[in-house]
């Protein structure tokens, strides 16, 4: 499969604006899963410049991450040299290289992925039995899309002219199906940024069966 993976460049290594409303819900999901357990290992699939990984590490989580952008990882390694963040992608055999984890996060990544089933297969392999995957992606609800169309905002929403932008547009139905087909169960969703029907992003939490 020939895919240009090292396409994204980054201005800085700080958490993105989206993380301001995504990270609190992700932290809640992780805290609910770990429940005070000494097991606090998290893999960040698509860690970008390391902003989210650093935020988790500050809260006591042991975080390992990969991103296909060498530019992003270079900035991450400069700003967070204590974190094991490396160049890699969901098209690699990551579980063989890094092992498995009690939780895997992937924030605002799946909408960029050409082969989402390969992505969730890798995601599944990284999660220990009984562990969770926590994913976020822009929310494309039917009422929200209708409102955007009525206001003439669909072009801005889909960002067709942005280089290396979003290529998949997920609903709760399609993302749930993707995760269930990969082998996860107990998929639930949270909506962040605005009220649920106009949410900016949705967060899927899925468990790997024991």
C-alpha cells in the first residue's frame, strides 16, 4: 500500500485548541476505566507533537506514542524529551514493537486515515483484554449537517481545500460499526464542544473483551 504518511507539519508542540474540550472527557474516560488502579499505561496512536501525551503524563499516566509525521515527532522530542514518542503509524505492527496497553487513545486521527479497518485492527491489537480504546473525531450528526447546509457552511465544515485534511466523515453509526467489526464491544459515545446535537467532536469509548 503506497500512502504518503509524513505529510503533516506542525507549528508548535502545544495541545491543540480541540484538546481544550476533548481532553477533559478523555481523562474522565481513562479515570473511570482505571479506577485508581496502579495500572496506568496508555498508548497514544497519532500523538502529533505530544501535547495530549504530555497532559496525560502530568497526571501520572505512563504514555507511549507514535505519529507518522517526523516533523511532529521531532517537535515532541524537543519539547517532551522524557516521553517515549516515536515515528510510526497504524500501518505498522505496533503491538509487536511496543507491546499492549490497558488503554489506547487516538484523538482526531481516524478522519485522516485511508484504511480505517487497518487502523482499528492495529488499535485492537494494542489494547490488552479488558482494556479500552478512546477515540475522538469530528462529529458529523445528521441534524448538525442539515444546519450547516442551511447556513451555507458545509464547505468550511468539510475543509475540502485544506492540504492533508479530513478524508473520512464519521457518524456514531459508522464509527460504532468500525469498532465492533474490529472486535471491540460496549461502544459508547460522548459529545464535546457545544450541545450534543451540534457537538464539535464525539468521543468513542470501546472495550476489548477478556
